[in-house]
């Protein structure tokens, strides 16, 4: 639909200062004002897989594509990458995430995240915000989700101290009656998806000790050693904790002969 003056198309018609948007001959539309509007579409790709790893490796790329519509009809050949009109923002992100956004080329932004370290969180979705002001019309605000791997953990236990009379090793006692005080520490280690780890140390309790050997008896974190009138003898003390390898220590009692 067009109106021409000579061979030139008429692109603007006014009555006074008022725009005319449509011209009809009878009921037939012979001309209408071309109205151009815009939208933006955000898309994300990853350097590998479908998320940034919990340790911060891999990255994402977000592109901002402007789409053009003339009289509400999409102009498929007019797509173009455009820069955000203000710095993109991290609208929200899970605990332990630290997303960064940097422009790499027109309409293209690199998204990185640091290691999530020892912050436990199974959440993965970060929301990024982009704004664009088209050649005509109001600012367009859009968001897009970018994902970082969750940061779960596994737990392991190990006995790191198994002490006899506060010595972390085997001991020797005399042939007279003796008592040996027991103490120990188990370390609970958390190993995270990120590769980072943390730990908590726990004091062993009276139920975590036991003893074997003639002349050696155990009660309430104390080994009682009876007097020895014979050959050198040995008692074995066991330090145990659920999930940890048992550690043993030897008490050697001198000969009483």
C-alpha cells in the first residue's frame, strides 16, 4: 500500500500538525503510517555443558539481540546485536556464588563465577538483568538465568589424636599398679563439589575407648594396670568412632621378675 507523488513514495501525511495514520479510498486502505517497534532477546551458551562448575571453571556467554517490528510484523532480516544501555546487573544468585559480567564485543557479555568454596547450597540459578533503550520507545528490561553447579558435600571421619597420658603414641609403665588416662580427637571433614574442604574436630568420649590384655582393665576413659610380678606384658587400647578407621596404641608394662 503506497501513495506516490511522481515516483516518490509518501512517507508522512499530516493535517496541520496532527499525524494521519491511515488513508482509505472508500473502504479500501491505500496507505498507512509505518510504525517501527523493537524488542530484545537474551540468549545464553556455556563454554562446556549447561552450567558453570562449582569450582569456578567454565564460563557463560550472554548475547543481546534486537528484533525489529514494522506495524507489529517481525522483520526477520533486521536482527542485530546491541549493547545494553547500562551495565548489566546480577539480580540474584545462590549462596556462595559470585558472578561477574564483562562485555567482550558488541552485544556479547562473558559471565564468570568464582569458586563456591565451602558454602553449602544446592541452589544453582543466578538471574542477570539487562536494559536496552531502543531508537524510539521506552527502555526494555529483560532478565536471563545463568547456572552454577550446586555445592554439595560428602563427609569423612579420621582419628587424628589417640593419646595415652596425653602422649599421642605408645607408652611404657612400671611394674607397679598404674592408671593411664585416655583422650582422643576425631576430625570430621567436609569435602565440597567445588573441591574445597573444611573440618570440625570432636573429642572422643568414654564409649570410644576399649582395652585388651591381661592385667589391663578399662572404665570411664581410664585404663587400670595391675601390678606385674611376671614377664613384660602388653595392653592394647583401641580408639574408635563410627565412620573412622580404628586406631590402636600399646601400653607396655615392665617385668616384675
